[in-house]
């Protein structure tokens, strides 16, 4: 799929600090290649698959945000402007790899085959939700695709990813690795440093990916860390550190593929910083205009948009016809709306599910409570 030529470029041949300070890029903002030869392995079918994966996230997120504003779901955190980091890394994974996400990686699960119905059922917390409505929205999981439910507590998932990789190594599961995601703010948590230390010492087959979107809710990267780059933090723990343009889906795929193949061979961990930008709010509970200059955001939203960059590239190649993006977006929109209709028609989990998976034999007091008729809701409240 990808030519080895890209990996012989000067970036990968550089010393450890040069790679951690640099920024690997294959596609410029105007959609032109940095090095034509480095893109030789990306064919039309694969490039379109990447684009469609990114577009699916963009359309789905927009519809979910609209539902939250209408009061039909309670919470949502979108990945607008970060789709290349999500899809480029997802495309570098294999079915036997494990995925330990942070907030904005649901698109990784969808790209790997998690169904839209499963995802949206979890957002509604209905009877079709595999977690039985016990998690807040945006916490999907899919055991069949090795996609682990995220943790809302920042960076607690990073030790989980390293632990899964350590277990893989102990079991002798070569040929697979674990991807662990985090945001820039997560690298300031103690769990991050403990995880990097264990990864470096044990040579665990883990690819740790930081989506540096430059905002940890309202904390900018400029006061998040004194480190020159986030990637360079890995070197102190003996972990190879790479840094790529997170809005260049080809560069993301190449860097993450390099790290994943290395891990699968048994050659240890890699820490990757993907430089991107959170062009939307942290979540539907946030208003970024209160704490940042949105004129900067607008530059990232327009000129640096990863979908725009990929669309320009595809158009120049003749791999995307005029009006085709709109047709694809419309098709995805219909799929999402049909899925929403199905999930809104699905009832809530039964009361009995509250204690399922908790006790082998439910105690008497819980059985007694479940047998009671629940009180009627106050006037004016929906049942």
C-alpha cells in the first residue's frame, strides 16, 4: 500500500532529537505533494477510502452536534479539524491490534468496522447500547474490533494501553500492537509519564499517539508545557519520538505505520505527536470564544482544514469528480439520519439491567427494590 521510499526520506534518517523537533509532511496545505515519489504507494482506492473516512466523521459529528442542540442527546465532543489524525492512524492499524482511545477517536472505531448503529445507540444510552446506558455519550466500545471504551479521566487510558501491550509481549503475541491515544493536556498528567517509563523499560509493542490540538479545554499549549515539542518528551524515557503534520492524512498514515510495524516486529514503543488544531469547542459544554482568538481558529478551519487539503489533492489527481464530495456527504447524511431514527425508536434499557453484570446472585434488597413500582414522574416531565 505504501512505498518504502517515503521512509527513506531524510526525516526518518535523522537523529532522535531532530525527528522529535521536526514535522513530517507529505502533502502541503494546497494539496500538492512535498515529494511526489513518497506518495507513489498511495493509490486511488486507498486515497478515496481515507477521504471518505474523514468525511464520514465530519458529517456524523455535525449531525450529532445538531441533536445535542435540539436536546435529543445530552453531550457530544466532535473531531472537526482533526479527521486526518483520526483516519490516518486508524488506517495504519490491523484487525489484531488494540485501540485505547481518548475523546476524539470514535472515528478510529468506525473506520475499523464498528457499526454506526452501535455508536449512536451508545450516545442515546438505549437498550441497544452494549454498555446498557451506564456511560455518558461518546464512550463507545467494540470488543470484536478490539476498541476499548475511553475514560473521561484525562490520561488514565495511557497506562491501560501500555499494560495491554505489555500483556501482548508476555503472551508472545507478535504481529500485533496496541494504539493508545491522548491529547496535549494529557501529557501533563502523571499517568502519561509513568506509562512512557514502563513502555521504554519493557519495550512494549505500543504506539502512543498524542493529538496535539493545542487546547486542553481552555489551556493553550503555550502554557501547557515548557517543552520545545510534545514529541521530545518521549526521549527521556528511551522511547523513539516522531512528530507529524496531523492535518496531512498521508503523513499521519506513514508515521503511524512505521511505528506500528516496528512494534509488531518486537522492536519496542514509539511516541508520536500529531500537530493539529481543535477548531470547534472542547465539547457541547464549552464556548471557546470566551478564552481564545477565533481569528486564529478561522485560519485552521479554512486554509489548514484536512478535508480541504485532501480534496484538493484528489481533484488534482482526477480521483474525485466535481460535485462528488457533496454527493458522498449527502449519502452519509442519509445513513446517519436513518440510524438516528432507529435508535430514537429503541426503548431505554430495562430497570433490571441496572444490576446486571454486578452480582452473580442479586442481594435481597436490590430484588425487593426492582419489584417495586417506580413513582410517577412530576407533572410536566417526560416519562
